[in-house]
C-alpha cells in the first residue's frame, strides 16, 4: 500500500536520514540563537575587526583598501614604488589579509539591509551580528558535511558522533562569533579530505581501492586531484599559512597506488598554483612582496621586534635580526603549542581518541593514508604556526593564527571512529545500553558549551575598549577624509569608519639625527596630516600608576618635556600630571576629557601647550 510504503520510508528507510538532518538543522539554529543571545555582544578580536572593515570597503565599491593603516605597510608600499604616495593618502591598499574571506563577508554586507548599516542592535552592533550569523551558517554546513564524509569513510554512527561533538564544542562557537575565517577554513579542510579520499577510488561512493596499475576509476582520480589542489589554494587564500598544506597533499598523492600518480600530482600542483598566483602577483605589484605584511610575521615576536613593534614601525632596520632568532622562535612556539593547544586539538580532550587511534591499524588503505595526511598536516602547521606567531596570539585566546584548529574536524572524525569501535565492544549487552553510553559521552563532551549557555560570559564587557557607541562618538569629530592615530585602529576603522593609523612606535625619537625615525613627527609627515590622537582605555588603564604618583610627588621639578620619548611618558608626565602637551604637538583640544580615554584634536585656538577641554 502507498501509505505503508511512505510510512516505512520515513521511519526506517531513506527518510530517516532526512529526518535526522532536519533535527540537526533545527538544533544548530536553536543553539546559534541561544548562544548569540546569551554570550555574543560584538566583535573583540583584532583580526575580526580588520577583515570586517576591509569587507565593508569592498561592499561599498572602494576596492581592496583598508582603513586600518599599519606604518609598516606604508613602508613597504613607499619602498616599492614612491609614486604610490597618493594611495597612502587616499585609499590605502590592504596587503595584510588573504582575500577569500573578506570577499565572502563583503557579499554578506552587500545584501544586508542598508537601513541597519552602522546602527546599534539591542545587544551589540548589527553588522557584527550579520557576520557572526554568516560564520554560523558555515559552521552548520561544516557539521553536515563532516557527518556525510565520516559516514562514507566509516559508518553512519561514526558520522553522527563526529558531527555531534563538532557541533557541541564550545571553542568552535567562540570562533563562529569572532569574525575570523576559521569556520571557512574548517569547511575547506573537510572538502579537501573528501577529495583526497576519492582520488583513484574505483567506486568513489564506497572509496574502494583502484587497481595498482590504474584500474577502474583511476581516470576519475585526476578530477579529484585537481579539486584537492584548488581547495588547498583556497585555503591559502583564506589564510596564507594554510597554503603549506600543499606539501602533505602531494605526499598523500604519492602514496596512492597507481601509475597515474604523476599526472594527479601535476594536476593538483597546477590547480593550486592557478588559484594562488594571481593574488601573489597583485601583492607584488603593490608592495614588492608576495604576501604583503603577512610575509614578515616570522620577524615579529622576536628580540628585535617584540610585541606589535614591527607593524608600528615606519622605518624598520632588519639588519639587527640575526639568524639565531628564527630557531629560537620556532622552539619557543613548538614548546608552547605542545603545552597548550596540541592536547586539545579537537576543542576538548576528545583528541585523545585520535592520538590513541594512531596505534590502531585500519583495514581500509584509504583511511590509513588519510590519517597519514592528517599527521603530516599537523607537523607542517606546527612549524608554520610557530614561526608565524605574533602578538595577536597573546592578545586573544581566539585567533586566526591558530592554524592547527582547522584540522579539528578530521581529528574528531578519527576520534569518533575509535570511540565507536570501543563502545560497541565494551557496552553492556542490554538493549539500549550502547545508546546510553554514547549519549552520556556526548553530554560530557559538550558540557563546556552547556555551562557557558547556563552561565554566560559576555565577550564585550563594560570595561572593554571596544564599545561601538564610544568609538563612533569620538570618530565622528573628524571628517571621513581625515585620518587619526590610535592604539586601536582596527576598532576605529570598523566602528568609527575613519582611516586610522596605528600608534607610532614612540612619541619622539631620543636623538635628532636618527636615520630611521619612527615617531609621531615622522608619521605626521607621511600622506595627510593627523587630525586626532585617540588613546583608548586599552592603553590608559595599562599606565603604571606608581610611576604617575612618583612623578607628581618628585622633589626636583625638572623640565618635564625633556623626559618624554614614549607614549606612556606622554600620558603620565604630560596629559595627566602637567595637563599639557609637549611644545610643537599640534593636537590640544580634549572634547571628552582626559579619562578614562584620551582624545585630542586640532586646536583652533591660539593657546600655549595646555590641554583644553570642552
């Protein structure tokens, strides 16, 4: 009977999959709404602000330009082509970010209703929430894609377990609202694993091995190899460091038993090159470097350029770098990764199943080779992440510099495979015992997320310097065509929609004849004049209060201007203690007072050095 057939289809037939798929979809949507209402306020990562403002410029037809101007970026552009000064003054080209994610976010902002652009939401900033929702859509697609790949390579229960752990891990939700391209990179990694597992398979649906001499299905391997190369290129266009995954991809293809391996490898490498090369050429034409400022990450967080100093340097001196800096940085980075993120690669201790599973052989040669790929990828990204680590990683626990986490879906898949195998062997024989075991395990794995939702910790606390209204109020004091200097240029560029230059390395160079000036005067002489100085609570609250007290109560009242070289002294000795700015400093108006943030503008009044408030 038709009714009975339909009932069977939706209860025990193919309809069961679509029913489960619907439940996953509704569950993910419900989790996203709950998480956003309970936890998410607005963006809070440097990279998230940076890519968002870049995407908005793309959406508004301003090209691949940035309002977050790094002095080091100005140095690269000027050194390559001095005639690019008009670009620095008007529309500064971005040479810090890979293009794929900003282009996709630009599409999201393009379709966002124009009436809410720049408006505040009941909880946060509307564009922030649109970007978060976009990343959560990528998260949902990644969960469903991982389920299908794991089910094909292992079986259905493994697919659902891997998808459930992936969807219920708290750290992935934090990445989903960070504005970072991590969710996109994870989705591409799942697609890469799917393509690699199909290369040379006689029956791609069953991932059977081909004939050793290139039997059935060997010809179709070229298409999947090209796909793998293209996906690796897209990973490199998402985050430059991920482009190094082409090395384990080629090694994987070398392990496939077929006489057509050479053709597959050539197709893969050509596809990877075709994706990456146009953008590398663009970067070279603009800055004379293949990857812009990102290519100099290896110099950051070293003895010569600690913290953010390199990006704030207008005239760097690389001759001070010695070859010993790089092995030291590599070893320090590897040590830190082994102590912290490596044991929790899957977002929690579920990664232990993956590590234990390395000792378990697979009957399927494809699963064995794919596991070798994952291990090789971990090794490659371990080195790349260690050498490319910057102060951004210290600024936030959620950072795009965490490259290893993009392999988490594959680690969860293999961990789920071992867990499924063990749970079937050691579960009690009573009916339903296996289901109880798996359910209990999933509750334990998702406990951090559940506890976060029950006791939310808002990402944008009242003390955070990233308050959209506060930043917009200050940025509105200058024209859109002007620019200002600030210690949080990423946030001012996004919320304030003003071209913002990163705070110069120091206020004034200690010597007059220094050949490489990196102070306010040097920055103020490049491009347009700086119309405002904005030192946020991020900096003012870090001022040494004991130093301020000692300065105010000093016995010998020496000339205070002679002591000012850095911005901390500018704040303590000048703005706070003397209520003045040094002689010759052009910004003297303080319309918002001196605390908790310092905002100085052009002074239209003929006054001495005293700071004038409204």
